[in-house]
C-alpha cells in the first residue's frame, strides 16, 4: 500500500465515521423531540404538582396549629387534674382529722 492508497483509505474511513455520527445525531434529535401536546401535559402536571404542594403546606400548617391547641388543652387539663388531686388530698386529710376528733369526743 503506497502513500496515496493509505490517504484515500483513511479519508474514506473518516468520511464514513462522520456520516455515522451525523446519522446518529439526527436519530437522537428525531427521537428526543417533544411535541406541543407533551409540553401541554408537562405544564398541567407542573400545575397539579404546585397545587398539591400548596395543599400539603396548608395541611401541615393546620396540623401544627391543631397540635399546639391540643398540647395547650392537655397542659390545662393536667393542671386542673393536679389541682383537683391536691384538693382531694386536702379533703381526705381534713376528713381524717374530723373522724379522729369525733372519735376523741365520743371516747370521753
């Protein structure tokens, strides 16, 4: 193989590689193209996702508010229970003192 044949074979191989690359690029662009309908569907999906995120954020806000209200109510109920238990303990102690007083009076 002389120098001219080598240059010719190399040139043909480079041209074939270029042609295959161009065909592959065209094929990828052709298959990857999005249509107007696809874009419309993507827009609808993005809008629906945005609405769902807003609804989720509102629900989370409501849950946090409700949790704070219930925690406050629980704390108030516990405070009332503690006050009632203290009152009951005081009443029991007073009742015991009165029983002891009555027994002492009756024992005389």
